[in-house]
C-alpha cells in the first residue's frame, strides 16, 4: 500500500470528527491545508499541534518503521521522511 494512502488514512482517523482537507499530492509531497486537531489527547490533556505531530511521528517510526521527524512553524506541522 502506498505511504501517502496510509498517511491519509491515519489523518482521517485521528483528525477531530474526521475533519480535514488534503487537496494536493505531488512530487513525493502531501499537503493538508486543514486538519482539525482533537481538543484533548488520549490522556485527557489539551491537544496542540506539537502533540499531534508527536503522535503521527511515533506512528510512522514505531509502528511502520519509517524514520521521520516533525517540526512546527506556528500552526503548521511538517513531517519529513528521512
């Protein structure tokens, strides 16, 4: 299964109420111009873009064995596959 499809499905399942929009996938890059982050994390603490990035980075690294890193610029989350 292509990695872009797996990432798309992860975001679909983890975005708050499934709310997101991914208009572009090209040249090995995916863009989500809108992802509604859940208000609380799995421990009941307030969720922010850093925590959401931690979750997707952990999923890629730990469950799929895909080395990556995340960075945040304001409200923008960047995931880089290494």
